[in-house]
């Protein structure tokens, strides 16, 4: 299990909102802190790594939980120092 410093709940939001929310939230973090983005949008599996590649932040990992019929994704992003 990956440890995060801050959690961002984007449940119920769909592309591109989780990425937009992540972009705003990560600005509040210090370099090296890890943001956990919780989403039920499967698109986050492709969108978050792509966003990290574009912005230079580090994709630390992705977890997937089957919560009944609903899947929940947790993306972990480490803020870059740049």
C-alpha cells in the first residue's frame, strides 16, 4: 500500500475533471509530497500517467478496488521539485 500526504476525492467526476482537480491540488503541495487521487472514472488509468509525463510529476502507482459493482481507482502522484 502506497502512503500519501494528501487525498483528493474526485468520485463522480469524469474526464477531464479528475485531471483538472489534480492539477489545481498539486500546486498546494510541497515538492516530494504524494497526492492520492481517488476516482471512479476508468479513464484515469490512462489520463493520469499521461498527465504526469506532460507535467513532470512522478506517477508513483495505481491501485484498483472493486467496491461492490463500482470500481474505485487510486492514483498516487509525487510532486516534482521543478
